[in-house]
């Protein structure tokens, strides 16, 4: 898999060696890399198909299975990983 042609807004490093890549136009990706075998995997965990990630500014990892993405304006989105499936659940809101 290849990263699409889109500006990288931020890269977050997980404690287990994974990377969250936040793109301006294409959504959020998870990159895992095994240096001992030089094998990597790039997975899209959230697309920007409905515009919810427009004006993305950055993100903050709050614990092992959770990070928050913030956009310019009044929007934040929380991503939580379910241990059983490894998939991320999305919830969001506005700050007041």
C-alpha cells in the first residue's frame, strides 16, 4: 500500500511502535513497521469522505487505545480502539 498524494498534517508515535499519520485530504492512516524484517503495513483507519476531518490541525494520544483529533474551529473527534478487533470507534463533539 502507498500513501496517497496528500499533505501530512501530523504524525503521532504510539508506544508500541506504530504511527498515526494525519493527512489534509485523505483521512487518518496507521503505519506499522517491523525493522527486523523491513515489513510495513499502511491502513486507512478513517477517511474524510464526509468532510468531518476538514481543517484538521493535529492530534493527541491520551492513552494506549485512544487519541483525539482537533480541527480548526469548534470540532474534536475521539478515536478509541477496541482490543478484540483492533478497529477504531469514532465519537465527536464541539467545544463550547
